[in-house]
C-alpha cells in the first residue's frame, strides 16, 4: 500500500464529522508552541532564541467541526527555520494560514513571545553585562488588512519624591540637633558630618519598577525596532537597571536616582513623551508599575497615545502585554 493510499484511508474527524453544536468560532489554534527563532540586531548581527508561539484562525463555517492545526504548525516550523523574524515574514505566514484554511477561515492571528538580550555598558567602569527584555510580536490579517504590534517590558528604578522630601526634613532636623539652631559652623565639621551615618539619618525609598508597552507599528517597515524603542524609553526614564556593577557604577546609579525622583505618574508621562516622538508607532498603550518597598501593593499609571476610539489590541488583551 502506498503512503498516499494509507493516509487516504485514515479517518479525519475534524474535516468530516459534524459539530456536536453548530456555531462560528472567533479563534481556534494553538499557543505555547516552543520553537527556535532568528532575530536580527540593530548592528547587523543575528541571534537565535526560543519563542513561545501562538497561532490562530477563525472558524466561520458553523457546519465544520474543526480546523487543521497541523497545517499551522508545519507552516510555522518551516518559515521560522528558514528566515529571520521580520514584519514581512509574519505577514507571509498569516497569508499561508488563511490559504491553508481557505474554505474555513478569513482571519488569522500570530503571536511570538521571547526574550531579547542586549549587552549594556556599565555606567562608569569599563565593564558590560547582558540585559533581558521580554518581547512579544503580535500580527493579525483580515483579507489584505495587516496589523502589527510589538510589546515589551523595560525594568527601571524609581525613587519616591515624597519619601525624598521627608528624608531631607529628617536630615535637617538631625543637623540642627548636632550643630545647634544658629551660629557659624566650620566647613570641615560639616563635611565630616555629611560623611557619617548622622548625615544620612533617613533615606528615601526606591524600588524596581517596570514599564509595560504595547506599540502598534506601521506595517510597512521591514525590520522590528527593538533597540530603538528600548533606548528611547530608557533614555526618557533615566534610571534603567544595571547589569555589571562596580562601586563607581553603583554611585553613578545613586546619583541618577537622586536626580530623577518620580512617582508612577511622572514615569508614565516620560514614557508617553518618548513614544509620541516615534514615527513608527501608530498608537500605544503603556503601563508603569512601581513595586513599592513601602507598601505591599504596587503604584500604577497607564497612558495611551490618545487615538480616537481608544487603543484596540490585535489579540484583545488590553490590560496585559504578555499571555500566560
């Protein structure tokens, strides 16, 4: 028996069996598919990483029981093995999804979740280290209408302005206690006091924080602006977390935090200003979360570009940027 005849004789329940209950389905497919992908860096380098992939089509035929999931997987496997991930590749894959289901579907959705690694120089020393940026690429196709999103998370440090003001007041009180309310004070004595524990009797609270971004990109661009968007937001926030740190780097980081006191509202406005200046970004949703060291809860601010009708994510996940 030939392979073709053997396969032809195998049952295909999804194609031939009637659905138990008739009805159209918005999305059918797979998520958490583990596949290697190739990513191009801004310097022309190419790197491989592992992605968790979601692939879906709609099922608009109420009389059909299911789709052909194996077709989606095989198309993904071949395309991602042969090409780097670009907007053009995602568009091509979505077209192939619909072509493989031309009698069943008219919408296709694709999502890739992966980590993008960037080597960052230390603030002062000659060292450098790796930083991880979680990235999601989300693409949708309806007819010829191609939509594209890039989501990412950027971790930074935030120092509370209110806490800083309260700490300064306590330092002033300690100064009056140690040197008296009035009169002349020798400069050397003040310098020595400032270098002692009394000179920093209170410190403002700081915390690791995260900017979660969803960016709707102009689909005409052929490369994803990973580092361009990362750099724009980190430059605006001023206090990105560091990898390799020596004492001089930690001191420089402390200075950056002291010069960039911010509530979550301040951080969100900085991110908004940075993204408004990006020509590639059609619309955006951004959330700044400060993982409070004072409270057992987070301080959160959310901002959008302000496009009429509000931000409409391709995959219908407005409150989050990465699927679980």
